[in-house]
């Protein structure tokens, strides 16, 4: 039986989503869930995620899938309780849903949504989840940059170079900044994201908001991507959250931001 998992995690103490045994931290979300399944069922059950998140990046709506052995008889509510009892407190499996055999957490996805939050004052309670910047930032300039992101662009200028990526073109469905008191956040939804893209965009937009870079210069990097610019200004990982992943309706999965009844 193939199952889709809705996963939430605090990325502070993780090397990222994907198993990376050669990473200095060495602790990944994928690895911790697979260890929990091994502990429960005495067999290796691979967990396939919708994508990778970097070290320190959080997720409220990561989707993954597993091929759960048919011979193991357990209800989904009991499986949910069992796996959450064997994973650390910075991971929460929020729900399971059966999916068709042609479902793949990564390849079936049609959109992903991230949110990056900035706070305009020093914070202790939120320090692991926001980028605290106490210098002046022009919110209108940030909004102008976000509007420019909508549509298809080559994000070479706003990404890290990776050998396994064939191209850096992404279709951005929506991008906007929203202010809420002393905090403001960028929400961006696209068909795909290349490595470091959101953090590099946020870092560059903050430069625009602080008048270190102009809106026109920011726009030119979208229309004329530069290898020399690549992720020149990159925002800290801890302000970034994967909010959710969207799939075709036929799979019957969660909508981005959907609250799961307990």
C-alpha cells in the first residue's frame, strides 16, 4: 500500500530533509523518520520527500510517500500514533493518506509554497523562525520586487550551482509580501524551486529595501541571469518555511495550509 505523509518539522537542528551522512551535523528529517519505521517494523521502509530543504529550513507541509508492506496489519490512526512515538519532538507526522500507485511525492507535485518571515525588532521567542533585522527597510520596494517575480524566469542569479540541475527556469504563480505589525513575510508559490532560490531572492530584496540595490538592478538579474551574481546575498535559513505542496486533485491530498482535524 502506498501512503502519503503530511510532515511538519523544526529544521533548526537538522542538516536538511535528505539523508546526508557526510554532513557535519549528519542528522536529517528523512533519516529520522526511516529510523522510526525500522524500529517499529524491523525493516527498511524508504521515505521519499517532495523535495529537499537545506539545513536550518523548516516545514509546515512537507509531503512524502512510503511503500507500506501489505502484510503488516495496522490501522492508519495507530500507525500515526506509533510513528510519532518513535520520531524526535522536532518532527511531527500530521496525517497519512492512501494514494494510488502512480503517485510520487516529488514527481507528481505541481506547485510548492514557501514563506520567509522577517521581524523588525530583536526577538528571543521567535529567533529560530524569523530573520531579525532592526535597520530600516522600505516595504514598498520589497513589494515591487515581488511583483516582478511572477511568471517564468531563469533564476540562475538567485540560486546555488548544482551539478544535477538541468536548468534554472521556474514558473512563479504568486509572490507577495504581507506586513503584520513589526513582522513581514514573503509568500512565494512556484512549480519548482532551485537550490537556495528563496533565500537568495529574499537576500537581494532586502538589499533593495535598504537601497543597496535598485529595483531596476534586481529586475535585470531576472531578465539577464548572471553566473557572477549567483546567490550573492542569501538570507539566513531559519526564516524559511515550506508551507505546502500541491498535487492534482485526483490524488485527494491536502490543500496548502489545510488544517488537519485532531
